[in-house]
């Protein structure tokens, strides 16, 4: 279905672009002059009420005004994790805006004479109409956004009709003011259409065919039910999210889902147990690394696969497994991917035992997590960690004894001790170069940077992918960190308290996570 939708959208974009090129050639050689003269309307008195209304419409629909509104939709989409749509909209605005200006300078075709020649929307060359370019891009963008909100079919068709009427109204306004020839308006619509279609295709938005009304998914019925466990502090627009999830399930023929909201004093333990008690076929987790860790910890050893909808700052498990950070692509992986078994790590501190799936440790990294301002994290994301880490430069290391498998214990004076199940941090930084969540081994890092110069070596080495002298690496199946006094520890980025004994043991291929199929892996990454 996706391939057919992509082909139909490519065909629409190709035909629109070809139509624009042909129309532009005809305009340049004067083949459309007769048509333009025949369709040019009579003059409207400048100060008549109708003329003033037309001038007002022309100002309101000015490309600057319209494109600013479209960029607002890009911000709105990005805030709801529709990252590909957001980038497509920004790209369309940039190409559409600069494109029509360059085309005007290339063709240098004059506007028709007009009684409204003193209007600010009359200046410059005529072909193509910038107003119509902007209106076309804006209309297609709004239709796409409404389609992706998964509102009712009536709402979508009303939006399509409103979008078409907006383009026609702007076109009629430009023609009645005699600010453009008819061919300028057609050229603007064709250019704007080619730009927005191409931008959406290049962004990998297969749903564009649905937006155009060219395609509907074939509805099937399967005897499956999903549980949706979501963190309300991460899923900020719940109605939007719920509409989209229920649409995806309904179109694929799944039963109505089980909705489970995490709570402040329970980040997902009971919710995951409830999902297992209901014998669901899939648990979809929407939240940050903490929510993912808790839910996955409860599902270890079960046969229920976990699907990730990244909604946090780090989203490290999703990044390491190639699950897209774009919400729509994450849905595709959740419902069309394959359940891949991965390792988890069992953690024990005193009487406390649970599992983690990314990276955990004790010492400096845990202090950084504890000192990171949650409000700052919302604003600047992972940069908040670096601001907190900078405060630890020059701190006093702590004594630690490390026991790996059956080897003799070794003593170190360390700033941090980390255990990893996966290797990559945000920004593509490989903290554990050899980590593989399917190799049945955990990765251990002991860091002993002392002073600014050592921390600089660590930073440059990690960023450059080279050898990092103050860091020691090892692999095994079980590791124990022991310290004479309790020090902070963290689990998958969440500061969890203090401990003097940190034990981690690999639990091989004990959790099933939905990942992209091999034939779709490169297309899914975002």
C-alpha cells in the first residue's frame, strides 16, 4: 500500500512539474499572449468598495503573510513529533519563496496595466504569481496536517474544498486587480504544487496520497489488540495522539486498544502488568527513556512485543534500534515491522532489582542526571546534561572495586562507572563502540578523568570516535561495582538514589521490540 501511495504521489508531482515546465515555455515564447488578453477582465474603479475589498484580500494573502502562517504549522508539527512533515514544510517555504522570486527575475515578464498599480502587491515582474505559489503551498500543507490528525472523512473533505477555494479566491483576486495575467496564475499554481509535493515526497511522507484523496488503505480484520502506555507529561496533545493511534489500528483491522496512562508515583509498572493480564498482542509505549525502561522491565520474559513511539529528550533505545523519531514512521514500524529479540540488563542494589535496556551506572554520570534541571531539559534537550556535566569538572573521584564475571576484582579511583546494553548517545556519539543489544554481553566503562585536560580528551575522543585515554572498556555477562560509601546511581538516565553496591547481569534476548524490516530499514531511519 505504501509503495503504491508513493508511486501515485510521485506521478502527481512529476505531472505537475512537467506541466509547469511546458506552461513556462509557452509563456516565454508568447504562445499564451492571446489567451491572456482574452481572459483579462475589465478595469474596476480603484476607490470602489469592491476594489478596496480586492486590495485588502491581496494584502492579507501576501506571500510573506501566508508563508509565516505556514511556518507556524511547521512548528506545530514539530512539537507533535511529526518531524518529517515539519522539515518538509520548512523546505517547501524556502524553495517556494526563493524559487518564484528567481523565476520572476529569469523571465522578466511585465504585469498587465492596472488601475491598482500603486498597490504594494503590484511591484516586480509578473510570472509566476507569488501569491498563488504561496496559497497553493499553504492549502496543500493544511490538507496534509488535517489528514494526519485523522479527523473524520467529512472534516478532511471540507478542508480539501476550503483549500481549493482559497487558491481560487487568491487567483481571482489577482486577476480582477489586473496584477497578473491568467498564465501567471496557472504558472504559480503549478510551481507551488510541484514544490510542496516534491518536499513531502522527499521527506518520506507516504500519507500524501491520502491527503490528495488518491488512496485509502485496504481494510482488513485481525484478531489483535494493543495496549497503549503513555506518559502524559511527554504526550502533550493527547487528543491528537489518540486520534492518530486509533486510526492506525482501525485501518489495520485491530480491535479497540487498551489505553493506560502512567502516574507520577508509578511510571508504568502496574500499567504493563495490566496489559499482560489482558493478553494484549502488542504494547505500544509513548514516553521518554524512563517510561520505556519501566515498561520493558515488566515485559522481560513475556512473549508480548514492545513498540516504541519516541516522545522524550533522549529516546536512546529507539535511536539504537533504528526506530524513527518521527511519529508517523514510528507507527509504521510498530504495526508493520518485525519483533526482534534483544538483551536486557538485570540490575540489583540491595533489595532493589529491576531491568534496564540502555545504559546505567554510578558516580559522576548519575550526579549529572540528578543535577539536570527538568525544566531546562524541556527547553534545550540534551544540552542540559552537558551544562550539568560541566559543573562536575574538578570533582573528587571515588574509590571503586570492579568485579567482571569470574575475574579478580580490580580497584580504581573513578569519576564514573557505566554499564551499557547499547552504545550510541544522542548526536551519534558512540560511548560503547562494541555494544550490541543482541550479543549476550554487557559493556562496562570505567572513567577516571582528572581535571579539565582529561575531560577535554574524553570529549574530543567521544566526538571524534577515537581512543579515549581516561576511559577503560570491558565486556562480560555480569559486573559488580562496590564503593566504601554510597554514591548516586542512575537507570537509563533517571537518577534513582544512592548505593554502595551496583550489580548488573545480562539477560540474553529476553525482550521483543518492534523494529523496521530489513527492506525498509534505510527508509525508516529519521
